[in-house]
């Protein structure tokens, strides 16, 4: 079993995110899991079994303003995972994507800040780490393509797929005044 669970984020506009920050986020959130996967696959193929679990984020399904590069890295992780899931099906290797929402970790405290005023506070429920860990453990026992540790997140993903403009408006309303770009930069 390979569990790819690492991530770094950046709080700022896509327009003004420095190239080195983009490279760092993509390296840790996308390239590192891809390379780790490539390294374990030969052994998994020889054994005829294995399970790769990539921990993405709900923002791998729905982008958030001012977290665009982080979101893009999680969308990329989802895309490669979906491709691998089909490529490896006949080899007996499972590929699962875990889509947690906000989780009680140091992630938000460690968010570096770019051209924005204020701090990012995730909306809604912040789930305990043990809830995500239990969801991953259940996925190991019974592999699934996608795992949503927090059920309301799954509903948000479905709602966004059907009514993306409504979700855009709701997000804009919630974030107005909270996530304002710093126009001085």
C-alpha cells in the first residue's frame, strides 16, 4: 500500500503567484506522489496486487479563489489517479482518491501568504484527522475509487457539478471582504 498524503498551499492570486512558489507546490502536491507511484509500481505489478491511495482535497473537485495553484495541483493529482486507476485495473492494483474537506491539521497555519489581506479560514465543518484516517483505513479494507470522509463534501461536489454558477455566487458572497486581493502589489 502506498499512501501519498502531503501538501503545501499558498494564499494569493493566481496572477501574482511567483514561479518558484508554483514549482514548489506542484513538486510536492503532484510530482512527488507521481514519482513515488512510479517507483512502487514495478513491485506491485510483480506481486499482482497493490493499492495506491492519493489524498487530494475537495479543492481537487472545486477550485477556491486565492488558492488557485493549490487547487490546480490537487486537480492534477486527481487526473493522474483516474488515469492510473484504469491503466492498472487488469494488474490487480487499486487506485483510490481521498477527498477530505478542511481537516484539523497545521495546513492552514502553514499557508504562506501572497498578495492578499486577511487570513484564510475554511468555511463550515472542520473534520478531525481521525475521521480521515478511518476513511482511509476502510478504503484499504474495501478499495473504492473515491472516498469522501465528510459526507456533506460529497454533496457539495455533486451540487457544484450540476450548478457551478450557483456555487460561484455562494463562494463570492461568503468570501467578499474576507479574501480581498492586496491591490498594492
